[in-house]
C-alpha cells in the first residue's frame, strides 16, 4: 500500500505531460524524496515518478502531473542535485499522507476521454501558426524552428508550456479531458496575449520606450 502513494512536490508552476522540466533539489526532504525515486528507478520497483502540484500560498491544487526523472545532470557534495525530468501522467489527489518528511498522496491517474484526444487537422494547424507568431515575438526573431509532428495528441500542452500564460490558466487546462476544447482555449489565450503585446508596444513607442515586453496573460 505504501508503494502506491505518490510523492508530491508542491511548486509555483504547472507541469504538463511531455514538458521538459529541469529541477534543482536542495531541501533535505526533497533530497530524500528524489533519492527514493532514483532507487526505485534503479531497481525497477516502487514509485519512480513524483507528482508536481501548483502551490499558491497555502493553497495546493488537487490536479497535477507526474515528473519522470531522465537523468541527474549534477550532484553536489552537500547532497544537492540538478535533475532533468519530463512531465508524464496527469492525476487527481484523492487523499494525502504526511507520515514522511515530504507529502505523499493517493491519486487517480487520468487522460483525455478516448473520443476527444485529438483535435481536427485544421484547428491544429491554425494553432501551430499562432504559436509560431507568439514564439517569434518572445524570441524577437523571425527564425524560430517549430517542430510539432503528428499525431497532435496533447498539442495544447506542447504549445502552452513555453508561453508566458498565467499559472491559473495553465492549471485550468491541465484538468480538461477534451483536446479540442483545450486547444480552443489555448488558441484564444495566445490571441489575447499577442493583442496585449501589440498594445503595450504601441504604448511604449509613444512614450519613447524600446517596446520590449514579456507580459503574462
């Protein structure tokens, strides 16, 4: 039963499936947690993943995403670690356990509803072009390589992850189980972000500023 509990890592971020996620581990309780995940990975038994949950003040989200450890990129003499992980499975918290130094939870994993896991090709291509425009704005360059191959499963997560959209918005779409609806909301949020950038740049230009902005919507 103990092995069924998922180690939980509250952070001020929202992690998506397939999202690269580097981490620096320095707190003793999380050194312990990661050490146990690495031991489970080496033995092939037990909990190899840990769950990332959005923490805002005292409030902890009930829906999160697991992180799978790909490698330890650096170990420090005092036990600190740099990790490279990737988002894996979404889950919902059913209950929490505080018997260890770090929080654990009984969780239910979920994915998109089987009939709603892929968007139409038209909406996917339109979203990718909009994403390209947003990345060009962010990187201030017309040359931004975009590699989003088919199938377009979880496309909404792949394009929302690198953009400066609010944590509240990202948390909202994390729990949705319909890719078409998720992609519609992400596309709308990108359009609003681009419009906001345009307004701010025009205002900066009038005020004599340089127009460089990184607003979050």
